[in-house]
C-alpha cells in the first residue's frame, strides 16, 4: 500500500526533474541579445532623458509621441530624421542639446531595436466587402 505511494511520488519527482532539466537547458533561455557599447550608451540616454515617457517601443511606453520601434527602417524616416527631431524638438518634445556622439548613440540604440522585429507586425487592409484583412509582416531579418 505505502510502497505504491512511494513509487508514485518517486515517479513524479523524477518527471519534475526531467521537465526542469529540459526547460532550463534549452538554447532559447541561454541566448542573450548583445548591444554594442554605443547602443548601450544610447539606451542610457534613452532612459535618462525619459524618451520612454512619451514614446513606445513595441507598443510599450508613453503615448504623447509615436512608437519608435521601426523609425530607422521606415522608408521616409531613418537616422538623419531622428537626429533632426533631437536637434529641434517638436510640439511637446523638448529640444535636446545632445552632442553628435550622443545622437549617434541614440540612433545606434534605435537601429538595434529596429533589427529585432516589426511593430505592429501587420497592416489592416479594408476590403470592398467590408471585411478587414490583416497582412502580417514577417521578420526575416532576425531569423538567422
Ligand atoms: C515630452 C514628451 C517627449 C519626450 C520626452 C520625447 N519626445 Fe520625441 N516626440 C514627442 C512628440 C509629441 C513627437 C511628435 C509627434 C508628431 O509628429 O505629432 C515626437 C517625435 C519624435 C520623433 C519623430 C518620430 C516620427 O516617427 O515622426 C523622434 C525620432 C523622437 N521623437 C525621438 C525622441 C527621443 C530619442 C527622445 C529622448 C531623447 C524623445 N523623442 C523624447 C514627444 C516627446
């Protein structure tokens, strides 16, 4: 009687151990995203100057300004465009007196973010029938 319980408990503990080994030894959990040192200082500037209180990355952040996930790869935007906003400010966005080096760091950080995917990752297409079709953008850039 008790032996049977003991066997069940041993089996459960073994399964639990195997499960944990499988989960924590998969490659996914051990790959870290490496930022260049320039991008790291860009991230620091991003945090110190509260860019996130008005802007979003992947939809997360403040909502006074636009999402900046793909501002670098946007066909009519890009690094010079970002720098222009930092130089002059716009509406409620203050003018930042960044050095060229600091601006490059922020651009490098945004470039890195851009390389990780798309946000939003779909476009809504309105059909003449009244239905909305979602066209997904697939990120072939990070599927290396
Ligand atoms: C007080 C709020 C606020 C802060 C802080 C702020 N921004 Fe902005 N930002 C805005 C607003 C508002 C706009 C303009 C939105 C529009 O065009 O109507 C904007 C526009 C931009 C744009 C142009 C985006 C586009 O797609 O047209 C960039 C790039 C940008 N900001 C970068 C930054 C960076 C980098 C920082 C931090 C160093 C920052 N902003 C801090 C409010 C802010």
